[in-house]
């Protein structure tokens, strides 16, 4: 990230996650009403739609990584599925309107810089599967922060009331999407089922059934791409009561049947986002 001399700083937001790591020097950072100077080794993760201002000081080196929200559903499942600081942050950022950021102290090391270098190389590569490899390195990057530096985080602003429960609720849905019901979910988290359904819709913009169906279809996509299971077996594996129902839901999402999707992926395997 380079700033031209005397370039005006401006507050802005965007619909993707932004990670900024001060590799050398310092950076002025304003976010959610706070202003701080980030020094070498400090790393911030900014949630989508969060207004912020960033100015890199002269001669500083700031590593900036941006990640689409949709990428988390496919490439960062392991981070989302466990109950951790990053999981809570990303869940709240993905499924609520919570404006937030996390700040860590991650001293530069040869190992960490090697990961960053590999992210940079793959993000500019034209080699096959470069995007998948890049996502894998970012996954390592985030898990390295979580494993070794989670006790250094300096700021985390949780939501209130039922919003603060949305992270474990979503994590439970994600891990049990094949069989979970709204009634059972309400009993588990001590909410009336109808009330919980309305709050999920309010906080996430999607109904409970839409969220469950999205998890089912997304996991069906992986099985269609990377397994030789029959369509009926995939339908049962992801929790549909009938193959016909599965096919209708899948077609509503991708505009093709599961069989057509599999054939297309087999003929054009490298283009994972063809139908999105």
C-alpha cells in the first residue's frame, strides 16, 4: 500500500474484509470512533461496511489483503466452524450489520513473512488453481494469527442481546445443517422458535430455511465436484428428504440441475465460480 505525498485521507467503507499488516514503519488508523497509530507488527482486520481511514506513514510498508464475504463460505470453513475469537468476529461480520475491527500484535518473523510472500505471489499468478492456493495461504495466515497471537488482540466490540448469540447459533446451524430444526434450535438457545426465526431474519437478512438450504446446497456443490457419489446419495448426505426436492433447491440457486452442474464442472473443472 503506497500513499502519494500530501494525498488526502478519506473515510470509506466497502463490502469485503480488509486486513492491514504493518510490516515496517507505522500507519494512522481511524475506525468506529477511535484513532490510533499502528506500529510495526500490528495487524487489523476490518469488517465489511465499517467506515475507516488509513494513512501509511512515509517509508512504511503496509501489507493489505482484501477478501470477499462469499469466499468465507467456501475457503475458510475451518475458521468459521470453531468457537474462537476470529470465528466470532467473522460470523458477526458476515451475518449481522455489526461494524467492527480486530487488532493484533504479530511481530514480523521469517515464517510469517514467507506466508505473506506466498500470498502475494499467488495473487498475481496466472498458474492453474492460483486462487485456491492463495486462499490456502491466507487460511494459514489467519490460523497462524489465531494460534500464536490470539491473546494479543486489543479491541473487540461484541453486539448486544440476541445479536451476541448469533455466532453460536450460526455455528450450530453450520455444524448440524443436515438435521437441525428451528424448534430444536430455539429450545437449545432458550428462545421461542417463532421469535428466533424473526430475529434471524432481522439480523441476517435471510430466513432460517434460506440459511439452512444455503449450507446444504454449498456442501452439495463440494460433493458434486470432488466425489463420485450418486445424486440421490448427495441429496441424503446433505439432509434433503427427497432427490426431487434437492434438485429443485439446487436449480433455484444455480439455474441448472445437479447433474448438469457436475457435467459442467467436469468439463471446466478449473472455473469454480462459473455459475456465480
